[in-house]
C-alpha cells in the first residue's frame, strides 16, 4: 500500500539510537519510542523495525509479536518513574524548529497529578490516511491512563467522533 506521505521519521529513528527510542527483551520485530506529541504522560509508540505502512502489511510473526510487545510495554511503563524519564530525555529530543517541548512541558505539568503507575491503557493505530495517520510507517499507540485524567472516560476512543462515546449512561 503506498501513499503520498513520507517516512523519514521512523525509518531512520531506530538506526540512529535517539534517546527516545528503546528495545525490550524478547521483542525481535519492533522498537519503542516515547511519543513526541503525548496524549498523556508516558504515551509510547510500538514501531516495526522494517518499513511497513499498514497493519495488513505485517507478516504473521509480526502480528503475533505485536501482542507480546504491547503487554511488555505496559509492564515497562508501569515500572517507570515517568516524571524522571521526561526530565532526562525531553531536552535531548527537542529541536529549535519543533513544538515538541510544548507537548513535553504539558505532559510534565500533568505528571504532578500522577504519583502512581498507570491504572489502565488505551491502544490505537491510525491505519491509513483517512484514519488520521500522519507518518507513512505503521505505529501502534499505547497511552497510559489514570483515574481523573479526563472528566469522563466512558466510551474511550469512540469520543473522537462527536457524540459517539456516550452510548451508555
């Protein structure tokens, strides 16, 4: 599947060993990257090491390993001091032309509310341009959640469509 979106961001990211990327033991086909535009503190991406654009382009081994990668990532995020993490990697990730530090500053401000590990996680993939993908390389979002991080979490990701998240009272 091809598109007009370019992929300089993820294809070179792992090879350059940027401070926001990491590996987890036992995971062969994916690397992990702390989101530069976190929806919530600790928002992390699971990214295939090889260039693929959509979920359908993954081979059988990658599809199976994705589940393991997500579970290990959740365990990793639950064991981290996310506040310390952002203080360490934030300045190294910023560039003068990006608005990255404003996202990280907001995440750090939010962290003052959360002194415990995440209680839940949202998972998601923008599988195609029409679904909101902006980087032409498959990546799976894992977003830590805490009680009180939004006023009403009922409906979860359905809330991206106005009125759809309130299906259950």
